[in-house]
C-alpha cells in the first residue's frame, strides 16, 4: 500500500496565472496588498471579538470564527502564489501539494458550513426574535462551530484520500497556482471516472445543498420583512442583499468547479481567485466592519491600547 501511495512524481509544477512578466509584477503588487489587508482586517476582528465581553454572543462568535477561517483559507494558497510571481520555478513537492489540498478543503468546507449556520442564526433572530435567546445560546453556538469544524475535517480527509490513492507517474504540470483535487487527479495514470463521481457527490453536493439551504433562509427572512416598518425593511434588505452577494462569491466558484464533468475551462483560474483571494478579503468588510457594535468595540480597544502605551 505504501508503494501505491508513493508515486514516481516527486513534485508538481504550477503554470500560475500568467507567464507575462509585466502581469506577474502587477499581480504580485495587487495580491500582496490584498493579502496583507485580509490578514490585518480579519485578525483585528478576531482580537476585538475575543477581548470584548459584550461581543461574546453566538452572532459575534460566528463572525470571529469566519475571520479566523478567512485568515487560514487565504494563507493556504496566496503565499505560494506570490512566491510563484517572483520565481521561474513554480514547483511544489508532492507532500506539500497534498497538504495544501487538505487544508484548502478543510477551511473552504468549514466556511461553507459556517455561512449556512450564520444564515440560520439570522433567520431565528429576525423571524422568531422572542425565541432567539432560548434557541441560540452560547453553548449552542459552540456546539455548531465544533460540528462544522468536524464536518470540514471529514470532508477534507475524504478528498485527500481520494487523491493520494491514485498512482502518479507523469505528467506533473498543474495549470493553476495551487493544488486542488480536480487539477491533481487529472494527472493520475489511471481511469479517474469513479473518483470524479465521488468528488461530485461530496464537494459538489455539499456546496449545492448548503447554498440551497442558505438561499431558503434568506428567502424566508425577506418574506417576513413585509410586517416590518419601512426603515426596518430597508436595513434588513440591505444587509441580506450584501450578504447574499458574498455567498454567491464563495458558493458560485465551488459549485462551478465541483459539480461539472471531468472538463476544464479557461475561466477556472479566474473563478478560483474569487474564493481563494477576493472572498477572504471582502468578508470582514461585508459581514463585520459595517457593524456599528464591532466598530465601537474597536475604537474602545484602540483607546485602551493607547492608554496602556502611555502608562509605559
């Protein structure tokens, strides 16, 4: 069994986003700034939620976990992509490729589950507000987050095992800037039809099912707004619309990449950029940094830091 898993391929070569040196320099500058902002914005949210007692509620607990996942999610692919812009040899070891694949699916799947849980949280808060304190307690929030992380681990293990069980004897060129199951198994020296069906039934089904569940939650929320005041409808509609757009940015690429047959399209790389680079950068802006309570807590946290520095 060890001999099967240890293939003759020792490394994979990425083609990257482009081979044009001018575009590579432009992409490096753009994505470097985006990545730094992603880290700073999301880590600021994690620190703010963790250090502010009044934010220790299920909703902000979910937002803190979303920011933590976004930090991890972007860190799986973006640093290697930036390294590729500066190097002619865009390679990754076989073990590194499998590790990247594992953590990519772990954080992406966990985020999909978390966004679905957050939609349910908003449904309970808006549609049955009197029952919200009893339904969505801190303990329930912790249990839901623990369950979604466990689900992400199980999903990622399935994807990884489906990948490493195949023999790889060449070629070893991946037409992308990171390792993912579809690109890697295309290089296997065997028929991968059954593996593809298992991937579609796993990744594709999870993405599609969660998207439909999330869409149903937001649809019920929007339908319930008819009983609200004009101002209440405007605020809720604005929030739900922006949130749903962000959901499409994450779920759309996943559904596009994992629910179609064993084929490739020229748009695959651009679609991948949305959920590995753009979405983690936009999430804190859309979900958290527009929240007045979070912004107030950040200002108070900054004042405390200034006070502590002055004391020293």
